[in-house]
């Protein structure tokens, strides 16, 4: 099959890529600053992403999905096949677990159809494959209200270092966003006065704040402060057992980043 020339290959603008992938335009520019992406430019200087650029973006996103820190991203370290296989291996492991559970359930169904009671061993196997007794408490999701969800999402990812999740749009307006902070998920919600849900920009006050544990609070603070972020207070040893600093996001939400003092002591022990 004849390959397309560079002039025939389809290209996307940065807005198109952001909308289709959930990666913010600011994050795409950030990846470019890091040298991870190098989109073409049209005659007007606008970024144009072709298949090669999307290939690299996919590699970067796969590495992030596999837990690679931004500072360690190297989309050329593994070929696309190797990265995709790593991701598939994780998915296959989960599917294999489900298949084993399904087979145990099917075997019990056969016995019940024959009018036979499942044996004790079969019941124990089934119990081991069931979920916990309290499914309502399996995941924690925090919700924060933003007037400009896209800008808030970009700041949390690019400045505070949270992992990006998808952004949902209604036309050109972002109406929902998600970021990941370790084992927690934060939803960025639109202002909804009908539910008395408004941004700190509207009230001038904060009614909730988030605390996130990091490996090295001083290093995290140094990186965030270097961006010119609104630091509330510098890293401080607190009487409740953590070293902590706080920073405001684009709309005034207060974020605290902490490292337990016991972990810091262990890091300093020769």
C-alpha cells in the first residue's frame, strides 16, 4: 500500500487534540517545553499534530498511565509495541482473574441446574471471588468547584504535579474535569448556584481544602514555588507529625502537601 506524503497526511490543531484526548492545551505545551513533543507549525505559526506527534503523545500518556513521573518520561526508551504490551499485560492479568471467577460460578450453576447443592469447597471458592461486603466504600472521590475548569485542570497538572484525567466539554466550555492525586481522584465541577456550589472566586472564602502526601515535601515545594505559585506558607514541621506547606490554586482552593516526619527521619538516617 502506498504511504501518504507529509502534505497528504492529516493534521490536527492543538485544540482538536486536547478535545479528543482530554490532555489540556497547557499540558501539551508543557510536554513540548520538555522536548517530549515537537509538533509542526503551519504558515500562521499554529501547532499541527500529525501521526508521528500523536504516536509520541500516546507513548507519553502510556508511560504516565504506567506510573512514570514526568521528570523520568522518555518516550524513546521503549518502542510502542513494548509499551503497549506492558499495558496489555496489566489488563490481561485482571481479565484472567475475572475468567477464573467466572469459571467457578459456571461450575456451581451446572450443579444447581442438576439439582445438586454445591460442596463446601465450591462455596469457599465462590466467596473468595466476591467483592468486599461494603461496595459503597471502595473509592474516594473529592469534588472541587471551579469557574474555569480547563484552567484549573491545567494548573493542577502542570504546576502541582497531579496526574491528568479527562475533561468533558459542552461546546467550547469545559463542564467536568478529573485529576488523580496518588490513590485519590479529584473531580472539577462547574459552578452550580442552584446547589449552592460556587468557586472561592465567587465567595472569597474557602470551605474545604485538600492534603496530599508526597515523598519529599521540600523538593515538591521547590518545584511548585519556582513557577511563581501562590505559596501560603513554606515547608514547616507540624505538631501533628508531618512536614507541610500550602499553596493556592488559580481560584483560591487551598492545597497542602505533606511528608510524615517519621519518613523524613528514616531518609536522613545513614
